[in-house]
């Protein structure tokens, strides 16, 4: 299996594609072209792309675009998608108001 | 792939990445070995983004002040990535007389180092930040403090260093340092042995285990800290905020979300069945703290919470130092929860220390052999 650990490996030039303008992450409005550029900037994992561009950091937390980002990385680096880890999942499952999250009862005797 | 370079850096956090960048700028060949799959997976991607001088120990204050003056303002341009550096001051808030005392003590120390920080009262506080509740009665105010985006800063240094030819190898957990003829020479990973005349260990808490393989120890402990972030809100304020009791700290990011860090007090005792976990009480507790200071944020929605480890030093100040007894070995760890703000200055000065043998800022107060037992 090809390794992506050497971050200086030659992945070829970034060739623009006609659909680079389509939006991949709808919450944060990140395009396919921006994601492909990030890969060529050295971001080889879903977590790195997310931290670099904010894709998957919006309201749905990547539940929609996670797989798409993964397949874009796989294609650009010429590896199989199964080789790439998904982004870390974080609580809460759905956005929760601070007053609700903070409202857990505290009993001080 | 060549296994030899001028310098090997162990740890692809912001300290390792920034040092790699400044070394490459000086023309040295550098290899960065990162244990995990992701560059910047450690504290560097998990912190609260504070770029502060106020509240700093006087031993690291010169480095913090120098970085804020000389590196942070131009960093986005230099790295070609928006690090969202915002220099609109830091308010450290208090509600009680005990808080006032803590804040006054910190302020007096910082003033003695030449930092512009002063105590202000409730009205002055609300003139700077009108969203704070009336319970807030005192604060220390440092107008030159601020915040930045830790994710883009950490990965920005990585991107730029990589462009300059620095070799980054992920999934390379180093487990042994080896000397040849008394000097550092080899770094061993499960897949390969790398060689250099100079090695920097910048692996956070895990530096300890690695340094032990050449008989060096830095007294530190791993300490868990938790953070949370809200959905994007309309712009409210630009300052960095903290409290005298450190119940929470945070800021509103350029994106509009509020990033806050806090703790329940139970973090060191969270369940750990081989995998350390966060407790559900952490985020709830932080929210309660925030709402007391910022009633207006009660309806803001939390979208994500996470935790990170601090490498807390015995005296809560970093170790940045050459190790003369192992020639060629350098240490940069034990940042004790405030290594993000000083990272650019640290990286710059560590690169000088490694390449030139001396640095712009005197780092001798941060030496690895400063720890002495009680008399
Ligand atoms: C929740 C939280 C909030 C914080 N808030 C702030 C703040 O507001 N302001 C501030 O200035 N600082 C803050 N900090 C501290 C700051 O994040 C750290 O001091 C800083 O990121 C340290 O960077 P580093 O590169 O030393 O460590 P890290 O980012 O932890 O990097 C160390 C790297 O070394 C790698 N590594 C470990 N062992 C090995 C090995 N054997 N071989 C190879 N690689 C290895 C790790 O995988 C990791 O990537 C906070 C920290 C936390 C956790």
C-alpha cells in the first residue's frame, strides 16, 4: 500500500478542473478547488484539511462533506479512500444552547 | 529517501514546525518526525488561541513580548496563510476582593518587566466590553495582548517549511535517541533510523520518555484541558478574555464563533481505562462559568467540544535549552499550557540557538538543569 507519510513526495502539479468552483462543505462554503489547493499545500489528511480550511467545522460537523473530502484527497494523492481516516467526531451530536448544556443540575450540600 | 539531514526535529506541533521553518530559512536541511498521522494533532490544534503577555512568568515574558512586537503582526503575510492575529487587548476579569488581589499581584509583576498592563474598574471594563455582566468589578487590562487561530498558524508554519524543503514524515514515533562517540547522532523509529548532528526534541509531554533514553529528565506532568466552540455569532467583541480564577478563557474568532476553554476541576481524575476520556460535566461547567460573565451568550449554540493535554512543568515555565552533556541535543517542551502565544518567538530563537549557538533573546532562565530541590 502506498504511504502518504513522506510529505515531500511528488504528487504532481495542481491541474485546475472545470468543476473546481462547486461547493463541497455547505456549512462553511468551501469549494472543491480550495480543498485541492490545500492538498497541494501539504494537507494530506481529512483532519488537516478541516483545520486548514474549516471544512466540516460548521453546523453539521462534517456529516455531509466528510466522505467527499476523503475521496478528493484519495484521488489527488492516488491512494484508496479506505486508507484515510475520517475526521475526529466530537460531542455534542447536535448544536446545543449554552444555557441548556450548562443547565445540568448541580447539588451542593 | 535520504535519512540524513543537518537537524532532526521530533514533534510536528507548532514549536517543531516553527523551528523547522526558521532553520530552513537559514539554509539548513531539516527533517521533522511526527508520531501521529496528522501534523499538529497535539496541543497546537487544541488550544484557546491566546497570544498573551499579561499573566506570564517573568522568565518567559521577554520571549512573549518580543514575539508580539516582531513576529505576530507580519505572520499571515510571511506564511501566506491567514493566522487571524488580532491585537485588541486582554481583559482578565474578577468579581471579588480575592480576585482583585490575584490580578493586582500579576499586574505588579508584569509592570516590573516593562509591560503595559493596568488594573481597571467595572465601568472602564464595560466601556471596553459592554457585554460583561455587572458582577464583574475589576480586571487587569493589557492592550497589546490578543489572539490568533492556532490551526492555521500551526499548519501555516508546516506549509511554509515544507515549501522551503523541510521533510516531514508522519506516523514516525521516535522511541530512542542514540549517541555516537558521546554526541547525539541517531533517532530511531519503528521504520527507520534517521541521522543528524543536531536533534531538537519538541514532542510535548512525550519528550520526557524520549529524553530518558539519553539520561535526561524534564520534570513535567500531563494535564488535561477542555475547550468548546459555538456556532458563528454576529461580531460582539475582539478582546481575549480570562478570569482571575481561570474558570474560563476565550475569544470570538474571525469566523464569528466563540472559542472558550475551561475546566470542571475533575480533569485529573477523569476515568481512564487505558484510553483517557473527557467527562460530560466539563463542557456544562464551562458554559455555566461563561454565562455568569456573559449573560448575552446563553442562547449561543455549542457545536463542538474537545480536550487536549498540557505538558505542565514543575515550575510551569517552558524548557528551551541546549543539553551540553549530550552535544548536539536541544530541548523545547514543558510549555505548560501557554506555548501557542510564544511559539513564533520560541521557534525563531531556537533556530538561532541551533544554527548560530546564541539567540536574540536570552533563554538561560529556561534551561533544562534549573530544577533544584527544596533546601
Ligand atoms: C486546551 C488547551 C488550551 C490551550 N490554550 C492556550 C492558549 O490560549 N495560549 C497559549 O499560548 N497556549 C495554550 N495552550 C498550550 C499550547 O497549545 C501548547 O503549549 C503548544 O501547542 C505546544 O506546542 P508543541 O509543539 O510543544 O506541542 P504539541 O502541539 O503537543 O506537539 C507535540 C507533537 O509531538 C508529537 N510527538 C509526541 N511524541 C512523539 C514521538 N515519540 N515521536 C515523534 N513525534 C512525537 C505529537 O504527536 C505532537 O504532534 C493550550 C493547550 C491546551 C491543551
